[in-house]
């Protein structure tokens, strides 16, 4: 009886671990890490993704960003009416200054409310890498 109870309890914890899903930021970050990205040059990009994370939850919104001297100067969320709204928060430790970009993802910005914000450039992600081909099994020739 005790062994059965322990077994059921163990299965319950394993089932809970498998239901943990990656959030939108984690999915994008893994893809960028796998593929890499081209350098983000100066200019205005209207095809970025603005991610906002707090705890294990994340939201990913379309947006635009301005890059000057390799650093993000302003960024905006795309609204449903086609307009953009600048992201203005109360930043912690001046994290909104000197926003560098590495591998297609900006450094994390921190708000006083515990939010982590990153800007992603999916259009600059490198193409999917080719996979190795599998050799055939030997034959009896």
C-alpha cells in the first residue's frame, strides 16, 4: 500500500513537470540561440517583437524600434488600430540607457515593478541550419 502511494505521488509530480510550457520569450530566445542573427544596423525597424516578462509569464507584442550607434533609443508597441505607442516605464538602475543588441535580442530592461523587457529582431534571424544526412544501413551485396 505504501509503495503504491509513493508511486502515485511520484507520477503526479512527473505529470506536473511535463505540463510546464515555454512562454513566447523562451521560444524566441531558443530559436535565436540556435540560429543566431545578423547585426542590427542603425535605423527604424517596424518588424520587431517587444517581450514583457514577469515571473514565468510573458507577453510578446509586435512593435517598432529605433537604433542609433548600435543601441536602442526608443521602442513602441503596435496597437490594433495600426498606430504605435512608445513604451514608457519607470526603469530600474537606468536599464533603459545604452540598450545594446547581441544576437538579435536587446539586453534586458528592468522596471521597478519587476518586469523584464527585451526587443527581438526576427527578420534578422539567420536561416535554419542544414541537418546532417543519415547514411544507409549496409547491404548484403
